[in-house]
C-alpha cells in the first residue's frame, strides 16, 4: 500500500485529511491533560527544575494548539487553496511535533540524567501511549506521523544508548520496529480512508450525473415500487403533470399524486376514468405503450417496463405537437380547406358510417346543390370574392340542414347533402325542397348583397337500394336536368333521366361523326339597313339535320360540342364555308360568323381565319366575327390580343347578345369591338312597355357615345321596327321582320339584285 503524499492527492482529499488532524478533540485534550498532570507529578517527585520548565512548555504548546484549533473551526474551509491547506497542516505539525519532542526529551532526561525510577516509568509510559494516539489522530498527515514518531522515539533511543546498559540498548533497538509499525499503521489508515473518500466522491459524481441525465431528459419518468409508490420522479414528469416539488413526491402513491396534478391541469378536475384505467394497465403490464389525452392541450405517450422485482419504470413524452400535426393532416385530407366541409371522399366515409347505424328499412335522401352562374361571380368579382361566397354558402348550409344531416363540398360550386331519419318519401322530398328554398337568397359578396340561386338534383331511395357508386351519377343527372331545363330549380331523380343521359351520350357520338363528316351546313340570316333598303351583312348560322331526330337546335349542339371540346372544329368549318359562300356574293356583302368562348382561348383561331381567307380569296373587310360577353371575361389579355390581331387584319368584331350577360358597358371602351349586337330580349316588349324602350334607347345612346355601330337583333314586327327607327336605335336590323335565315344561294340572289338595283339607280 502506497502512502499518499499530499502532492499526489487531490485538493479536496488533502483538505479532508488536514481537517481530520483538527478533529478528535477528546483524545487530544485528554492527552494534553495527561501530559501536564504527569509532568506535574514527576516534578513533585523529583523536584527537578527541568520538569517544571517542561510543564510550562506543555502549557504553552497546549495553549498554542487550542488557539489554532479554534481558528480552524471558524475558518471558511471550502475555498482553501492547496497552499492554505499546507499552512494549516504546518500549524498543526508545529503543535504536534512540539508535544512529542517535549515527551521524547522528557523521557530521555528521565533515563539518562534524572535516573529516577518513577520519572523514567511515568515519562516513557506517557510517551509510548501518546505514540499510539499518533496513529489514530495523525494519519491525515504523513509529515505529522513521521516527525512525531521520530521526535518522540529518537531522544529516548539516544538516552538508552547513553546509559551504556546493554539491556537498555536492546530496548532502544526495539523502539525501531515500534516506530516503523506506527508509521505503517498510520499510512494504512490514510490509504484506506483515501480510497473511501475517492469512492464516495465517484459515487457522488455518478449520482450527480444520473440526476442531471434524469432531470434534463425530454421525457417524464416515474420509477414505482411494487405497491405503486414513487421511488424516482424526474423534473420533466413534474412539469408535464403540474406536480410541483419533485422532492415531496418520493414514496407517495402514484394515483394520489396524479389526482393532485389533476387539480391543476385536467379539464374536469378529476382524473378521467379512462386515463386511470390505462395507467393501471401500464403498471400491471397489460399495456406496454399507450397515448393518454389529459386535456385538449396535453397528449402524453406512456411506455412502461417492468422488472422481476415488481419495480415499474413509466416513461412518458409530450406528443401534443405530433398529435396536433397528425390531426391537421387528417383534417386536410378529410376536409375542404376553403369551407371546412367534408370533401367528397370523407363525405362518402361519413355516409358509410351512418348507413351502418340506420335500420334496413330507412329512407335516404341525397341532394346536390350547384350555385347558378357561379363562374360569373368569379369572373366579375374575382376569385377571392368567389371563395367568400362559397364560405357564406357553406355556413348557411350548416344552419339550414340541421345536425342530423351530413354535408360536404363535392367540388367547385357543388355542395352535397345526405339526409335520413324521415318516415316517408314525401317528408324527405319536402325537406329537400325546403333546403333548396332556404339556401336561395342574398349573400354578402365583397360588401354588396348578391342574389344567389341554386340548381339542385335530389334522390330519395330506401337503404336497401342505395349503392355508393350510383348515387352520385343519379343526383348529377337530376342536377343536369334542373340546370338545363330551368335553372334555379331542384329536380328529383327519375328513372327516365338515366335513359336521357344515355341518349345524350349517343347524341355526342353522333355529333362528333357529323362534324368529322361535314354533315353540318350553314344558313345565313341577313342584316338590313333599318329602312330595309339593303342587306349589308349576313350571319352564318349552323344547322344539323339529324338523320332520325331531325333538326337539332344550334344552341343544343353547340353546347354539346363545347362540352366535348370540339366546338373549334365547328368554328373552323363555319369560317371556311362562310368565306367560300360570301366570296360569291356581289357588292361586297359581308358575312358574320359566331365564335365560341373556346375559340378565343388560343391563337389557333388566327391561323384558321387566315387560311380560310387565303383559300377563298375573300377580303378580310368582308368577314365579321361575333363574340359574346362571356368571351371577354375569361382571359382578357389573350382575348384582347387575338381580337386586336384579327381587327388589324381588317376584320370587324361584333359583340353579340349584348345585354344578356353580366358585363357592363365599361369594358366596351377598352376592348377592340366595332359593333354591338343588342340582344332580342331588349326588343321583345318595346311596344307594350315604355320602360323597355327607354332601356333600349339608353343602351343605344351609351354605345353610340363610345363610337360603336349598333345592330338590333330579333326585330319581329313592323311596330318594333317603327319604334327603332323613330329613335334611330339601329345601324342594322336583324330579325324575322325582314328575313329568317336563308340558304347561301338565296343570299347570293339578294346580293345580285342589290347590285343590279344600285347600278340601275346610278344609271
Ligand atoms: P345568335 O348568334 O344570337 O343568332 C341569332 C339567333 O336568333 C338565330 O337562332 C336566329 O335564327 C335567331 N333569330 C333571328 N331573328 C330572330 C327573330 O326575329 N326572332 C327570334 N325569336 N329569333 C331570331 P339560331 O340559328 O337558332 O342560333 C341560335 C344560337 O346558336 C345563335 O345565336 C348562336 O349563339 C348559336 N350558333 C348558331 N350557329 C353557330 C355557329 O356556327 N357557331 C357558334 N359558335 N354558335 C352558333
Ligand atoms: Ca350571333
Ligand atoms: Ca345574338
């Protein structure tokens, strides 16, 4: 065992050694008292002044030592430097060595000089006894042990030798092993203590680290004994469960502790039964991991591990952000982000869930609501206003349908409602009608009130016949019917609709064939000067004579072609044919062609027109293009560019059906339009209703102000024509009053007559 030198040991251990020197007061004071009394008695026996001086010296050393002991007690030791500790060691050493030196010299004097038997016996005994206490008291200082044993033993050994007694010399020799063993014992004690101190220190460090790890880990932790009492709890656990002071929880029952926490954090103030049960399952090992919801703001995921001795470690983590994120994702997947209503898929899921709960003879109602003219709201007011309108509609829908219905947003401007719980089909139909009526009305769109109507399709069906994959087709068919027959109504599904739908699909196929095989043909409706003197232009109108169904109205097949995306093929056909026909018309009579919204979405139309003109040789000035207001709101930039290009080539642009759309006069000014064709709805009642006439005149005046020419459409009677002429409402008149649409050859005849008439007049 190696003796620890103060240089080798760490400062704190050195301090603890030096502190040990200043401890053990009883043995020290007992020793000092023994020394004083012994030397007093020896002096009394020998009356030798040497022992009186020794006595005085003992008292002084004793005072010195007491003084430094008291000083040491009051010193602030925790900040001692190594040097300061060494100073204290030396202070101790001075007192200790002075004492042993006095004892050693006293004994030597008794042996060699006084040669008094009692003095010899008393001094040597006291000295050797004190040597024993050196081990117990001074193990902390190597120096103290060495100096004290040496100063005590050396004078004695010297005196034994001095008396030249061989027995004494042997005894003196025996003091050497005594001296050595004393040193060894002291060193042994010091080493043992040193190791202990280090071990304790390592343990404290380990505890510190463990504590730090425990209290800085992001998880909450409870270690419970077999009877559910808390052995260990960390800071995070206290924080997450609002348990207050960590120290106070040791040895408490977990249930009671959680109830205490419950008072601070749980909504209803008592630990909900579910949490209680699940925790018990974790503790007893039935569950190894589970998530517990403590409140809307606190979700904790617990995992438990059990040891064979019944100790359970519960680790839990705050997973609230994760749960919230998952919920958000789920919400995003299930709900329409704009209106917050279930989307199509989730709506389907909700229906399936509800179906499970309904009796087999239950009646179900499905309803789709489609906002009429929603596109125009978007076009006119912008998409943000459109979005707000949809939100407003969703909100009203929630109020109107009641809690027992499921509602959703199918797409765009279509909402869907699932109803159940009615006793009869009649009741369910009434409810559907009521919802349709209640939804109609004024909505706030960008601060202004807009009247909104809905087209609806509905289906009432017993649960037994309900098919998830069919309901939507059926409701859509009903909606289609409502939209195309009478907008703003709600049509119930009827079996014939299926047939009509199939029929419509067939018609589409046939239309495609007709377009591909040039089976359409054109007729031309002349536009006359208001006095009827001359035809300036003829409008090309398409006709489709179906082999079995007869004439199909252009409004129908043009709409179909638009739906199918083939309307531009029709336009190209019309432009080509019209140019070819018109080039034969004498007198420079113009031809006018209708363009569809789809035609103005791409610049292809420019190529089509150029080609037709080049192929026929018709002067561009003789070609007029009619567009509707809806063309202008779609992609104003593109449309404007296309129209400008066409106009720059020499063509005239006419705005058709003016007054039927949503648009105002404001954009007429900025767009490349030359002619406005006022819709026949303006003309219809002008003879009977003076306000209608005023409206027509007002519109005409405003249009003229903008420098545009006016064609009035749909003039059917002479009375109407008279009024129009009286107020100079038209530059051209188109209508049955002069002519219906006629064949190209007839137009050619009119053109020929006109030029001849003109020639006759000139001649
Ligand atoms: P539109 O461009 O307004 O054409 C005028 C329509 O009004 C024609 O019906 C014409 O026959 C009708 N009409 C003319 N005068 C009178 C009248 O005095 N009283 C009444 N009640 N009606 C009159 P049509 O030929 O049935 O065409 C209907 C619509 O179909 C056209 O309206 C046009 O929008 C569309 N259309 C016709 N042909 C084509 C085409 O080739 N391409 C495109 N894109 N659309 C076409
Ligand atoms: Ca037209
Ligand atoms: Ca028109």
